[in-house]
C-alpha cells in the first residue's frame, strides 16, 4: 500500500511479512510459509505462540468477565500480586498495561518516597547512556537518546545520564537532588550490554550509602528471560523498585511495578491509578504464565537450552571470524554482533525463514520463547550458519 493511502501512522519500518498464526516457536505467514521466530515479539512471547495453557486461561476468563476497573476487588489481581511478592524482593505490586507505564510508576514511586520522607528536593533520576526505558515523554527523557527525543521537546526535567560503565562519572553525577538510580541489568535495545554482577552490587551499596533508591528496568530481562525469574537474582543485589512487562503477559499486554513496602510508602490512595491495568483478562493470563515459569524444573531447562544456543553461536563466531565480532547476553536474551550492518544479517536470516530483531551497537537479537527445544535451537543455529555463509560468499564475490 502506498504510504499516503495507509490508514496507519507511518512510525514503523515493518518487514514485508504478513503473519497469520503461530505455533510455539514457529510463525506462519498468510501464504503458509513457516518461520523460526527468534524475535519472540521482542521478548514478549515468553511461552511461544498459542500456548494451550495461556489460551485456555484467556478464553475461560473472557467468558466470565473482561473489565470492571480498579473500583472493585479483582481476585486474580491480588493472587498474581501475592505470587510475585512471594517470588521476589518485593512487598507491593502495581499492575500496568505496558513496560513504559511500569517505568512511569517506578519513577513516580521513587519521587513520592522522598517527598513523604521530607526530602522533596530529591526528584532527579540517574540513568545510563544507551538505555531504553520506553516511549512516553518521561521515559524517553530517562533514556536520554537523541534519536528518541528529537522533535518532542522540551525534554522532561529530572533525568541525568552518565556513560555506561563509568563509575567515576556516576559518583560525580550524584547531587543532593538525586532520588534514585535507574538501570537495566542488561541493556536490550542498547545492544545486549550486561552490567556485571559486581557493578550491580556496587550500585546497591552506593544507593544505601547515599540514601537513594535503586530501580531496575527488567521489562525485557524479567520472568525467566535470563534463566532466573528476574535477572537481578544472579547478582544478589536486590532493588527497591523494579519495573517489568513483556514476558509476564506471554503476549497479552501487561506490566508491573514491584517495590518494597518502604519504597512504596508514598503511594497512598489517589496518588496513582490506571483504568485498564490489572484487568481480569491480563491477570488470568499473568497467573497462567507463572503457572509455567515457576513450575519445578522450568528455569533449569531454560538455562540448558540457553547454554546450547550460546555454544552454537560461539561456534559460529569461531567459524566466521570475519563475519561475527561478538556474542553477548545471558539466558535467552542473546546478541550477535556481525561485521556487516545488522540489517543485512537480519535480511539474510529472513531469507532462511528465521526471524531476529535489531538492537543498538549493530547487534542482532535472538529472543526465542523460553519453551524452545534443543532440536529447535540446533535448527536455528543451522539457519544462522547458512545465512552467514551466504553473506560471506556474497562479500567474496563482490571482492573478486
């Protein structure tokens, strides 16, 4: 369709691929072609396409009740909140419809904490270059990336960026107005750049020393994606506030802001709200996701298949040193940095019926469902191998 005749905003550079249905890790287009889907809806389809337990939970709830708003008790919301509290550092949960909304709640919770503690001057949030925290006016200011801020000024006040990994710049940036540090344990959009465990522990110590809050953005890394329920667990450095979304709904739009009771003490009736957040449909699906992800042995299996994928990609780096610069990430949040533009590799992969997503720093992201099997991992590595070979042969032919 010509862009002028398209009824949709022209904000997405979509691939020429019309999808119709999915089965687990497989996505089928309108012409019946099957693709090995390693985009996972950008880390959203945590249990793959059309997972029977999720589909049944949604259908059963849809036949009973869709929406009542938060004017009334929603039993499945309280149940999901309790399960998340029991499985994490948190004491409190606030449900949203997206990751950006969960981050907005986290930012407001941090500011409100200092306000009710008699420190209203503490409202600024420190973030890191390369971060991505969402597309609202506040979250693009938090991320600080010029390409997302352009044309949407003035920039929302109260966010200060420091270089990724620069400890001295971080300490220098702290002021009496600093309320919190906001960090992704692994930068997803920023190029699958992991914050070392020792650095997360250092941030925890710094926040404790300065009397400020530590906020984790686990929108992309949470709910099993890195092989633990949340990525922070590996470091042992728990946050005060955590925002998550994507995988928690398994494809249904939902997010959550988790916090300690102390951090959430300012969030009293009337200070924050949502019409759709925590609705019965989302809560039914969220509980169904946890039924699977928190089942005995599930995360161990995720770690096994993730190790297989990582080994496979490392072997390709060895085979194609002129094509693969690096392999990054944890669990099933894996990035491959090619020496060619990442768009070229993504296109070559699509030609081999494998779907992947771009990321910053010229990285190709692989975000398969947590339910991907060992055989499907091997098939994926084989197709990535074929795509790299095709690009290598093309480059050699052009040079001849």
